[in-house]
C-alpha cells in the first residue's frame, strides 16, 4: 500500500498545546536546537533521526504552519495581478518547514509510535485540518487561482504547468472554495471533527491488536508451529510479564498466519475470534461509536459540498469517476468469486469429513485445510519454500536484481546514516548514468509500536522546482526471528516486498517539476497499479533463480518446486477474491449512505451489506471488518478500497505487455519508466496507461488471472 506524502496546502490556527509542550524560548534558540527548522544536512535532505526528539515536533508544526500562513497571506494579498509564478508556483514553494516535519511525523506515528507521539497526533490532527481550511477556504487566494484558471488556455503554459493550475482549481473547489461563509464554517467544523475521529480510530486499531493478542498456556497448544515460531511466542509473552506462557500477536487482516499451521482447532477458534471481534466487543478500544460518527460526518460533509454521499464525492476524483462504475465492477465479480469459494469450501469439508472431524468448515479452519489440500493436490507444502526465501537474498538478489536488470539502477547500503530503529536499513540508489537517484529506507520487521500491514512513504519528494530527489521508505511487518536465526519469508511476504518496492520505484523515478505531482501523488485507484506490476518479477524465472537459494546450502530452488508454486497460482482464488470483495463492498456501503441512512448498529449493518451483495459466506469473512478497517476509516482509501482490484486490471494487462515484449529487459523497463513511472500525477492517470500500453485496458486478463474467466 502506498502512503504518499500529502503536500500541505494550508495555513494556520492557534496551537494551544504548544505553550505547555514547548516552553517559550527565543526564536534563534528554538531554531538552532530543532532539526526541523532548517533543511537536513544529510544526503538528499534525509531526516536527522539521531537528532530528532519527541519534543521537537510540536514547535516545528507550530512554526511551520505560522510560516506557511505568512507565505500564503503574501500570495493572497499581492497587489499585483495574479500570474502563474506569483500565485501557483508560489503556493508550490510554500510550507517547506511544515512538509519536513509532517513527512517525518506521519511516518513515525505509524512505524515507531509511543505515548507522546500519540498525544501529539490527537492534538494535531484537527489543527492540521483547520490549517488546510485556512488556505483552501481563503476567498482572496481562490479568486487569484480562478482568474488564472478561467484564462488557462491563453497563458502559454506547458502541459504540466497547465495541469497544475487545473488541479489547484479542482482541489480548492472540492475543498469548499465556492461555499458561502456560513457553509465554510460548517465545513471547518466537519473537517476538524473528522480528523480527530480518524486519529482515534487508527490508534484504537493498534492498541486493540495488542490487547487482543492470543495467550496460550502450553507449548502443546501450539502444535504445528515451528520451534522458532514457538520461541518467538514465548519471548513475546515474557516481554509482557507472562513468563511460561506463549503469545501470538495479531496482524491487521482478519486472517492470521498461524491459522494455517495450528493443529489444535480450539486454539484456532480462539485466534479467529480474537481477530474478528477487534474493536467491537466493548472496552476502551471499541471503534463502533467512532465508525458511526465518521460515516455520518463524512455523509453530511459530502452533502454540504453538493454530493449525494461521500463515495460520490470521493470517486469523482478517481479514475473510476462514479459509484456506478465501482458498483458494477464489484457486482460483476461477486457472484463468480463466491461460487468459486463455495466449491473450495466443499473440497475442504470433504477433507474434514474424511478425517471424521465432525464439524463444518469455518473461517478458523480455512487456511489450515487449504494448506493440507494444496499439499495433497499438488504435493506441495508452503513451508518447503521458506528455506529458499531468506530476507537478504530476496532483497539483494531478487528485488534489487530485478530493478537493476530493468532500469539499470544499483544499490549500496549505507551504514553511516542515522536511523530510528537498529533494524532499519538505508541504501543509496544510483541511476544508470551514475548519478544519485534516491535514498531507500527499509523497515521490514514487526514491532508492537508499529501499525500492521505494509506501506510506502516518502520523507522527501522529487521536484525540479525545489531541487529535491526522493527519500523513500518501505515498511513490512515480518516477524523478527530469535537472535542468530535467519529471517525466512513466506511466499506472501516475498510478494509483498516486491509490491512495496514497486511503490518505491514510482517515487524514485519521479521526474516532474512540481511537488503536487511527485511520485505516488496520483488517484488511489491508480497508485496500486505500478506496485502490482512489480510483483510479477518475484516469480520471473531469471529473478527467482537468482534469489531462491537455500539459506544453508546455497542450492537453487528445484524446478519442480517452482513449477508447483506456479501451478497453484489460481488455487484458493475463490477465497482470496471473495474476502477482498467483501471488504470493498463494506467500504462502499458505508460511504454510499446519506446522513439519514447511517445506522446505529455497526455489526448489523455490515452483516446486511454483505448479505445484500451476495458475499455473506461465513467461512470467508471480509479481509477487514468495519471496526478494524483502517484503509477505510483512517487511511487514504475511504470509499476507495476497490482500488486494488481496479488497479489489478491495469496490472494484468501490463504483465501481458512485458511478456509480449521479451520480459525482463532494459528496453522494457526504460519504456515503463519513461511513459508512466516518471510522470507521477503530471497527466491524466489513464492517459499515462494508454501512453504505455497503446490502448485502454480490458478486463479479460484480470478474469483469467483470478480463475473467473467464463464464469
């Protein structure tokens, strides 16, 4: 998942907490002591993690907003007629201090949080929302933008500059620039409350995942887990003062990896119950009230802005454009996906019955029996793969190797640059011409203070205007093994590493003038597309042969094992498609409500939405349930979780293009980079795809990939 740096377009508000968070001091003293106040002296302006302290954030945010407010005031009140340079370019240059601190803080609050950062986040989120409103609702400023927009065809702008002007006009209109003064006040109130609620939701998800961790009393209850995994569970329990017990931490999805190996069904049931009930069983981290408020406020805000519901508002600015288009895509896939899932369930039930299990297959059993069925049908156990997927080999001989082959870029690890955790690594990225291209930060291991899932973010975005190159980071949640043990990955973790690096490439290769268009600043239903394309190289024979070597012997992965991996690609696709569609449909149903339709019972509404869509199949629950659905309620995918599937249509087409044109070849990488990866948001997203592929995307390749063709 991409987490693009969102450029701050906004001006300031009073920061009441700053007085007690940072005692008053002379400006010069504050500036000299705070590493955010000046551009970092490190390569490519990488943050000075060894110098940054929690106490630096609040003063830097306060000063950053103050400075941008002053910058924006000069633009808005300029007595000279509006020009592209004195208005649009000036806005692009504004807020550099605020961007520095926000880029670092937003990632630390996800990757390395603590109580102090969570408190700052709670206080800042509504303040930053108000800061944004102070710019986008500035009437004088918008009049300057509109005056330029109205004569945009006569200004002699190049294509990127013209698009920037158009985007500023669109951004301001969508932010409420045309509202009356009274409605602007309503909008400000909505924005502040929504920001605070989204922060509450996000923090509850992380805290609840820790609180709901499964504790078992005996080693025997973990039968099926590897000795190393059991030792990790013992160490996790000990770290929480539970000596002699074993703790299984929850990941962010509904499905939990240990469900595939735990032979004790009672333990599997407990683990699945702990996962499914997160945020909905009472207690201080219950998210149901936050969901209701978020849904209602988003709906009310959308109506205020002239839309029937929040999804209509959100999708207008995506490539999908409308709820009709998204609903049609999801509906077209729901029936065949669930039909496939039911056939898969019947196969699993046959195994249970043959073992005289005496129970109906449920969500807690699916992974366990799917792995057994895969082993029986294909003579293949996923654990056979892990010795061939050692982390460093996957990274250096797989992810980096493929990027070098395709794009000519090379990587060199830096041990001299500061990091925020000892496990974090930094790499120089050198372009094919020998010049520095980017810095790549790799944060692969799970931590209790790190949010779940995998994502990319940028600390510094590329911009010719500002003279910056990308400092980009990938974050995974791979369980850290015991000291001295190798980090052996699952096939899913390997694929995720390639996926997230696809986002990183999108950021690194950005070659645009204006920060607004840098890297992954593209529609949500397009941002996943380049990363999904990069997944193809994980199983490309030349790449896999280079990294898929036994961590002890160095022996290459046997061809028959690779053939089995490839032969199972369509296996269990009914389940995988259904769980994803279920979450996507839940996301849409919540956000297609009018204010009056928002229910009071979260779980009943979710159940009804799944039934209405025909995906209420209990053995396959949604990939995320409402109360821990961070993508939808606190992330950047509100009414846009469908984006992964929408992007996959483009991805499937692109994979076919690479195959048709010779695969892992420099000329192909250069074409993809030139026509698409380097362009960021500087052109219409689907036009970029057409420029690369030569035509619009068709759905056939996607249906074939997911085993749904002809169904």
